[in-house]
């Protein structure tokens, strides 16, 4: 097994479950001497139509990136100045890549707890991360 740094990675989407995950990670980090690192992944919508190349409006990527950066930095400040990372791409892929790059000891993440058809159609980022992660993953649900 690879040597791991003393980091708890917390993917955030600004919803209640990920905010609860931050608090739990901070408590675990304090008890275990681990740094808590926030991670936000944004994904640009791409629409394709027959005969047209997928394209974004000029400046759209920069605007979305800047808004995401402001949001994650504000969350970092609200949670005590935790280090924050920002990535663009598929959430589960980017979470796993960041965990590897940061040499995370564990991942603590919120889950929406979807069931039935919504789970079937929307999938679960948490489920994909749990299945593929080389490190322990602790999931936190929002209050029902």
C-alpha cells in the first residue's frame, strides 16, 4: 500500500450533506491530526445537435470557473480557512484523482441518498467513489 499523507479529502457541492461532511471531517481531523482539504468539482454542460459542433459561448468557461472559485473560497473562509481545491470534469473521476494526488488518508463526502428511479437515472457519485477508491470513504447524509 502506498504511503499516505495526513489529509482528509472532502468533496463539496454546497448542499446540506456536504456541509455536514465538512463538520465531521474537521472533528476527525482534529482528533487524528489530519488536515482537512475541500474539493469542489464543476462540470460545464455540453449540448450536441446533429450537424453542429459542440461549442460554448465565448468566456463561458472562465465565468463558470471564476464563480466556482469564489464559492469554494467563501466556503473555505466560513469553515475556518481550510485549504480548497477546484477542478473541472467528471465528479467521481476528479475526486479519485485528487485523493491520489493529495495522498489522502480518507475521503469524507456527503450523499443525497437517492433511491429508486432518481438513483437509476442520476447515479451516485458517492457510490462510484466508494467502489473505486483505494482509501476509506465515509459518507454523510443530510437529515431526512
